[in-house]
């Protein structure tokens, strides 16, 4: 029987390709906003929706091409 030690990957290996892509609805406030900010601060990419673009426009201004903002209102049938 061969015993292998469990060793964690090096920090540099974890840093490479660790960015994620998120799609968060209701990113204008509450938990959605907190999650959106946290994802962007760690360098992840984000698709963020809100009923009104003006409520999430600051994310695009602050994080640039890492965020795609979309107006999406489920209460409007049009």
C-alpha cells in the first residue's frame, strides 16, 4: 500500500484561472448587490441585472469590462 500525503496546490497555481463568471439578478440592492460587489472585488466577471440600469450603472463605471449590466424587469410583460 502506497501512502500519499495530501498537499495543497501552491498559491501561484490557485491564482491562475481562478476567476469565475457570475450572473446575478437583482444586483441593485440587498444580497444581490453584496454578492455582486464581492465577486467584482475579487476580480471575477459579472452579468448583473436590475429593473433599472441607473441603479447598477455605478458598477460598470467602477469595474469596466468585468461587468455587463442589463435591464431586466420580470414584472413587465413587454
